C-alpha cells in the first residue's frame, strides 16, 4: 500500500472531529464515506459539515466552488458493510474507551479490504491499548487532529507493532491533506500538545474542585497574565465536556488517584445536566456570547 493508492477515506464516528476530518480529506480531493450508527446522526453531521464548509468559504480559506466540490465527494451510510467496502484508509473518532475502539475496529477489520489502513484520532489513549483487537495491529497508527478550523497540526504516533510501511504512508497522507505532522518516535499519552494541555486543564480542575477559586477567576488569571483570549475552562467547553469527563474518568479509575477522581466528579455534574460546552450552548459558560468574551470579564465588572 502506498499513499498514491489511497482514494477513499472512511470516517467512523460522525461527531465534531469526524466531521472536520472528513471535510478536510474531501477538500483535498479524496472520496469520503462517513459512517455512524443511525441516519439521524448522519443527517445532523451532514448539516454540520455544510455549516463548516460555509465557515471555510466566509473566512476566505476556500472558494464556494471548492467547498461545493468537497461536499459532493462526501457520502454517508449507517450500514457498516456499505461504508467499509471501498475504504483505503480509516479515521476513527468514537468515544475515548479502549474496549469500544477495539470492538469497532474489530468489526471493520472483517468488512474492510485487506489493504485498508486503520488510524485512530484518540486524544488521550494509546493505540497499543486496542491494537490487537483491531485484527490488523501492523496497520494501525494514531493520526490525531486538532480543530481544523484553527490549525493544521496533526500527530502521527505508531505503537510498537505498527509497520514502518504503515507509519510512512500515514505520515505522507497527512501531508497530502494539507496537514503538518508532528512525528512521535514512540507512544506517549496525549501526544505532544495534548499532554501539555491535559496537565494544564487538570491543574485548573484541581483548583476548582478544591474550591480554591471560581471557574471564572481561574480563567481570568490565565487570560490576564498571558494576554490570551481563553482560559482552561473556556478551552474545555470548546473541546466538549463529554470528552473531558470521559478522559478524566478513565484516568481516575486507572490510577485510583483521589485528586483525579475529584476532577472527574467536578466535570460530571455538568455532563449529568447535559451541559456539554459550546455544542449544547452551555458548559462552564453560556453560548453564544460567553462571559469570557465580553469587555468587562477580566476586571470582573460584568458580574
């Protein structure tokens, strides 16, 4: 398998990251199949991808014609057999649970062509946690995207069983879709940026869970000293509190650390209410027009 032979990309999981990755691949000329468990989820994803395309056009990143051509390259299916039939490379963005990822990849291992390469967009897990369950561990590598609206940086991370050929093809594929690959020499939890980000957000959660300071004041401290537009809690809203809680809960259970459990519990109260961040209109802040974006926020005069 060479990068030149990749024609069709299968996106497993039609959430925010699946939408962004699929549209990015389509923009660069690839046929894209988006798979999820129901037509309802796929219909919503298609609408969100159309909205994403308009944002790219309005910002001048692509022309209306280029966006329309990309959307025309995208198909959607809730039938796994249909979705997998012509896949040359898979990008998986399902919830951060190694057992779930292993089951999903195992299912598609039986359906995808033998040459198909599997990539995972996991933000916090290690591919080796579910590599054997995929059925083709030598063809598995992490290809992790950030928010494509603001950056083209991706992480390419092999696990000990990844073949050199697979690693090279995925790295080259990242270049083909306009991304700047950060190459990891070995597995490392959280890659490079996310590792630093998790340490940062965990420290913010510790301060809030211990009631040292409010969510707003913790963000104010970061924003005010560094002169940046968002603090850790605003960033977590952007990531999605469902994802933040899933990651925090997983590591709390794995490490059996009381502080990590307190962090997870702090986020869970928001998740239990359905306040998942920007995508639901409410998280640590209300959207649109969150408090941290208002002129008086840093001084506290808006309260």
